[in-house]
């Protein structure tokens, strides 16, 4: 396998993983939350990435694949009560704001990112941990594997998610397959009809769905598709749009918002335990577009 793995300075400082034979590549910025900024596959850049906003470090990133840990979403008043006291946790946690370490995987099929507790994380989340993320490129597939290690002496609660932004040609020309009849609207925190919400892509949506199968997004203008395949317990899906940006987020989550408080699908690790979570994104599966879509916008 002919692989090039190197540090680049243009158009921004990043590590590049390139499959020379296929041209498929990843660009990663470990200093900015272990952010995967680009995924090029079959000659096309699949991820939406706002470089101008990325350059403004005081603003949250819009684009790439942010990592959500140890919570997904936000908390009431931004606070979480642990036995050690009340702690302030920002929306989606702190992983996307921390510095990560990066290395080439031993089998050279992707990269590994590692983050451990530090003074900044301990001020927000009173646990010692190691979080490993493997990003593997296999043909037209990006597989993301997370390994969470509890290095504390106490049981550690957590949620984990990925927040990938995918380019689309036009939000009004999108079809989505694999969604259930009902979903949770994050804006109203109420159960709603999924088919009605999908019609609002151009207005902006924020939906949590518990799909029983893979979720596929199809761009009708260029006939591209992205399919998200998930494994329990990382089998919740968030769909989010932010008009007028021509992108859609297709996010695998383990747990809903505020799960550390409500207990709904809350994950916990005993001292010394490790949890492995996996999801993958498939681009243009078999290069065929399935015409039996569920929802049309």
C-alpha cells in the first residue's frame, strides 16, 4: 500500500494522509481538537469546511469532523453535578477544543488520534481517561473507531459523537433514506413526524433519530450518496443543517442530549475499563443510486 503521511503548511498547517494509488486522502489538524478537515474520495472533497471561520480561532469550527466528548449537545445552564461538585461543561464537551497527538496506524491504513486528561479537562470533568480515535480509509469508506479508557478510580459517565459536515449541491435537492417515522426535534425537544421535518432542510433542522438501519443521504444534482453505518451503542443519528451553508451534518451519537443527567442511554465505564465504539461512512456505495427513497424534499 503506497501511503504518504506528512506535515503540510498549505492551505493551513495540517497532517496529510494520502493513498497515492487512489488519491484518497485525509487532512487532520490535531492542535484544533483532532479535527479531520478534509476527506477526499474518488477525486471529490466530501467534507464541507469553512476555512475563513477556521482561521478565526475564537469561533467554533464550521466544517470537517469535530469530535464530541464527554457529552453530546448541551447541559442545563452548562453545568454537571458530580460527587466532586458542580462542573461547567461547554456544549459538546471539550474534545473538539483540545490538542491531540497524531500518528500513522501500524498497518498504514489510516491515522490515530490520542487525547488524555490534562489540567484543562480536569477543571471541567473530574476523571482521568485516554481517548483514542482511529480514522481508517478503505476504498470508498471512512471508518471511525473510538476507544475510551477510564483511568480513574471512580466510575466514569460519558457520551461520544462525531459531527461530520458533508457538502451538498443544493439543500432543496436532497433525498434521505433509512429514517423512522418519528424523531426528536432538538429545537423544540418534542417528538415530531420525520417526513415533515425533512421538508425543512433549507430552513434549518436539528433532529435526533433512532434509525433501525443505515441512513443514506443522496445529492440528486450530482448523484452522490453518503451512507452512515453504525453499531450499538453508537446508533443514534443527528441530522443538522445551517442555511445558507450548502451542507448537511450526518452525526453518529451514543446518547441524546443531557443523558448524563437523565440517564437515558448514559454510558459508564468502571475503573480500568475500555469501551470501543465504531461507525463508518460509505461514499457512492457500488456507484448506484437507489430510487426507492423514503423522503423527498
